[in-house]
């Protein structure tokens, strides 16, 4: 996935950043958002600069209220 900064210019869209201890954990959490919200797939997990663990992110649209 490429960084989709254009999503941040749209109303009701957010970027969700997930930090966790390992790749499997952050991917599982990110994929679970896709079952609840209109969300992109997760980015490739990366090391967290200066910390232990991995980081991924995705973009989602708020559900209609």
C-alpha cells in the first residue's frame, strides 16, 4: 500500500496508526478494522524508530451516523 494522504483531505476520513510488539499482532489488529469499517488494507509493518515493536497504519471512513 502506498501512503494515501489524499484520504486526510476528505471529510469523515481518518488515519489509524497501530503499534504493537510484532508484525503478526499489528496486522491482525489492522485487518480487524476492515471487518468493522470501510478501511484500506494496512501498510507494510515497519520498525518503530527508537522503540521496540512494529508500526502499521490504515485509512478508514467513519460510518454514517
